[in-house]
C-alpha cells in the first residue's frame, strides 16, 4: 500500500519534477534468471562415465551416430518437408517481426501529409462574431506538411516492451529448436520400432520354417506308426498360433510405417519401406552433468525465456502509473492557390509537448499489475516443472539403458540355452525316450527367447533415442566411418 500511495503522490507532481525523477528509470523489476537446485552428478553405473560438452561442435545431426543411411535420408526429408517444422518457423518469423516493431518505439515517427481540396463553406454555419455575418465561399485548399512525434520513455514502458519482445523471440527460437528435436526423435523412434518389428518378423519367419519342417517330420513318423495323431495335432496348433502372431506384427509394422510417412511429410498411402532385419548398434551417448541439461534442452530454454517475457510485461503495465509524454512538431505550407503555396506567408509550423496522466481508474491499473505478476509466477512454476521433468527423463534414460544392456546380454545367453534344450528334446523324442510334448515346449521356448532378445535390442535403440531427446540433442561430432568397427565406449 505504501508503494501505491507513493505512486499516487507522484501523479500530482509538476511535470518538470517528474522528468527529473523518472528520467533513465524503467518501471517494474529487472529480470534475474532464477537458480535451480540441481544434483552434482547423475546416478550412473558402469559402463557410463561423464563427458565434457563441446559447444563448438555441431549439435543437430545426432542420428548420424547410429550409422544408418536409411535413417539419415528420412531425417533429411522430414527436415525439408515437415509441416510441423514449417509452422514453428512461421511462428519464429512472427515473433521476430514483433521484436522489430517494438524496437522501433525508441525512434521518432516522421509523417508526410498532403491535401488538395476544393470546397464550399456554408453561409448558415454558426457565427463566431455577432458583429460579422457569414458568407458562403467556394475556394481551393492546398496543404503540404511534415509532422514528427516522439514518445519520451520516462517510465521505461518502451524499454520493457522491447525486453519482452526480445525474450518472446528467443522463446520462439527455442520452441522451433525443440520442435526440430521432437520431430527427429519421433522419426527415429518410429523408424527403430519398425526395424525392431522387422527383426522380430525375421525370427518368426525362421521359427515358422522350423515348425513346418517339424510338422512334415511328425506327419511322416505318424504315417510310419512311430508318432500319434496327438503329436501331429500339437505341432499343427503350434504352427497356427505362430502364424497368428505373424499377422499381428505385420499390422504393427504398418502403423509405424504410416507414422514415418506423416513425419516426413509424405501421404501414407504412397509410402513404403522395404523390410530390413539388420542389427543396429547402440552408439556412445555423452551425458555430461545435470547442469548441462539447463543449457542443452530447448524446452528448458523456452520456459526460461517465457519468464523473462512475463517479467517485462510487469514493467509495461506498471508504466501506466506514470504520465505519458509525447513531443511533437510540424512544418508545412497551406494556401488557397498553388502559385502561392511555397511563399513565406503560406508557411505554418507547430512545436509542443503533450502529457496524459490517469487520476482515477477504479483500480484497473492495480488489477492489471496483479494479473501480470500472477502471470510471472505461473511461468516460474512452469520453469521448475520443466527442469524437474528434464532431470527425471535423463535419469530414466541412463538407468534404463544400463538395465537393458544387462537384460540383452542375459537374453542372448537364454537363447543359446533354449537352442540346446530344443536339440536335446528332439534327440530324446527321435530315440523314443520322451513324448513330442517336450519338443513342442522346447520349440516354443526357443522362439520366445529369440523374440525376447530381438525386442530387447529394439528397446535399447528406442531408449538411446529417448536419452538423446532428454539431453537436448548431441554435442559431439559423430565417429568417423573408419572407426565404426571399434568397440564403442559408453559415456
């Protein structure tokens, strides 16, 4: 309340005193970037180790670390044709135009006007002098004038507007970069999910071929009387079940293929990717330290810039408490005939200052300031939320990738064990030491183990992409092609 009484008292000061008090001041608080409590390190385990960021290196083409030419081509197509990226670029251009418009507020406005009119003045117009009668006149009016207006930024309203527009433009730039990151990570996620389905389909194809050979074998043994009809029925049921899973996986592949088409700006009906079951290695990903995420992630940067814009808006609103002062001047000529338009008697000019001050508004200005402050508090809360979410996502990616690496190694061992069990069960059945149910069980166990190992390889790739997204992109150059055969070192 003391602050508001002081502002009210300032309203009744003489203009000269206000000029002295307000010159060089800017209404509202200066923006100070908030500090966030962050852990010193991540909770990592082997084989992770800390990496030093290299801001001078390219950050964008992180997907090249996976050394997949097909993915590289799709990413380039998405960056060139994605309507989502075009929308973000248009919004960035709009915000920069707003900044240019706000920056023009520190300069005077210069205008030129001209007039050429032939007019009749009414004889019945109101009198300006009871001793003189009005007459109707028909005459020309030629005028040419130049006017200059300049708003004196006493309370810093224009300054705060420029600060807010600049922060908004930087926020739009961060949003555009975040859109690019989301586009590329979403595309990589869909691509690696599709390739994981391709690998799983390959496992099913090989399993189906094995089950069909086994069905032919058990049918031949049945015709010779060495196997029962139940053995044939069990093998046929196993084959039918596997064929059902094949159709389900093909549907999933179609969904991922359609998603890739949309992300690359291609109509889904006209897009197709050939099947490819090659295994892609998970590349080394530098994680840095937790504080790096605040500088790396564009969504964190956008949230911080939103705070700066909201803080500047407080100053813009508070400037309304103080007088608005405008300096103006004009110079021109006015004559009823063109021949005398530029003669000395036709010259006219003006020079002056105008000021406006709100004396009573029923609390509208106070409400506007409160609204702006609440908006700033909302951006502060959103910034903390985004930072906490960023910390969670990175930690999830680090621990998840380490756990998946251990699980993948165990799955490979389980697959080898299942293969040995199938060989032993088949030998026991052919020797008459066991029933065919053991062979069926061993076949199903081997198929499940191979599918699980394939799924874990796909999950490792997806988690690696998620970690790159959580870290805000890449900051080191991808390894050279000749070094691709070197065992990767996890960072």
